[in-house]
């Protein structure tokens, strides 16, 4: 017997055989030790993450100051608020008489309110059908451009209108589609009179949607391009080697990569269903009339804030917030049923 085998056999003889119960007990001890090591005290966690917490503190304070503290002001929706009862508007809240749900009864009994809600939902559905797919199509188009320089120039051109004010956008459209615009003057030279899209109440909702597409569609492609940048080129190369054409690759690779982002943005857009543009519609209100341009935001402005009926405006805003919250929760539930994450997980 060699010298190498004797020590090994003796070591094997001295090593006790591990039973399944002993192995399970050791694994359980390690698991409990790992859990105890993972449970740090609040003081230790604060010391570990102190730098990150200090970095987020200004943002948290801004959110509290401008998003959560103003929620307390919704109490005036249940009052007959009069800011002139005191030199301090906050003190006037405590001195204003309570009316309960009286302001809400006024709102629901006003036919102009329901007309504004109807216009709001009509514009929302038009924007959802006509505006929402445009950034997706533009992102697919830019993503298919091979040359980086051409892609950069195209993105810059598409981003630019987002930084224009609505005053400038309405002015540009007026110079093109107005009664004294380029198209009207050209038609007038050929004997056609009466062309003026900017004052036509029948086509106003389509005009507003086109204005929004021209201004914000290019800016909306940023999120979709970011999602497409995470798709590996190996997938496209493998699909091309298997004989998939351009449209097949878009359908089976690109669109599935965009699906979570589309679901998230769709849920958020549904939550903003009652916000279809305030400044844009207020600027064109006089040209097309109240019946065509009055939406919920402009209704609150003209009937509440402009007339200093602040309780009425707060009640209308509260209704808008509750309906928006219900729409977000419903859309998020639908996203979960479709297998998407939505705004938050289940």
C-alpha cells in the first residue's frame, strides 16, 4: 500500500458521514444567520444611506410644499370661502361658513359644466387615437435610420417645436390656416373665398389635435427611443439570419420591447383625460366661441377663478382629481389583466 493512500483512508475514516437531518439543520442555521445579518437597525441603515437621503431631501421638500400641502386647501370646496374676511387668506379659511356639498350641487346642476366635460372627453379620445400613436411611429422611423448624423438632425428638428410657447404655435397656424393665411390667400387668387379653419367651430377639435401633434409629438419619442436602445442588436441579426424581413423584425422584436413603455404611458395619459390643454384652448376661445372651446379647465377658470368664486373652482377641481384617480386605477387594473406592470405592481 502506498504512502499516499494510507493518510487519505484514515482521513476518510475519521470524517463523520453527514445525515440529511444534519445538512438541513446547517442550512437552516446559515439562513437564520443571513437573515439576522440582513436586518440592520434603523440607525445603521440611516448611517449607511445618509448621503443618498440628503441628496433626495430637497426633492422631497419640493414635493411636500407644492403637491401635498396644497391638498389641505381643498377644504374650501365645502365652504363659502371669502378671502376678504381676513387680511390673511389662510385665516379666512377658518372664518368662512361651511356649506357641505352645496358647491357640488351647484356644479352638477349646471348644464355648462356637463357641456365642458363632454368637450373634454371628445378632445381626449381624439388625442388618444390621433396623437398617442404618432411618437411611437416616429421612434420606429428614427430607430431605422442607420446614419447617426442623420438621426441626430432628425431628432433635433422634431424636438424643437416642444420649446415653442402656445402663443407662437397658434400664431404659426393662424398664418397658415387663418382667413388671412397663406392657404386662404392662395385660394382667393384662384377664385375660392371663405377658407378659415381657425374660426370654424366644426373642425376646431381636429385643429387642436393637429397643433398638439406638431408641438409635442417629437418630444414624446424620447421615452420610446430610450426603450429601443436597450434592445440588443443580436436579436435583429438572429432574426435576419432566420429570414425575417424588416416588418417581421419590427413586429416580433421592436414592438414587444416597447410594450411595457406603451402600457405605462397609456395609463398615465388616461389619468390626464380631463387635462387636454388650458392655454392652447384659452388663446383660441374668442375665435371659435365658447361652445366649441370650453373644456373643464377653462370652465373652472371662467366660472370660478375669474369670478372669484374660489369654493366653486375648488369643488370642480376636486371632482376632476377624483375622476382622474379613478381612471388611473381602472387603466392600471386593465394593464395588470393584460400582463403588464402599469404604474405599480400588483
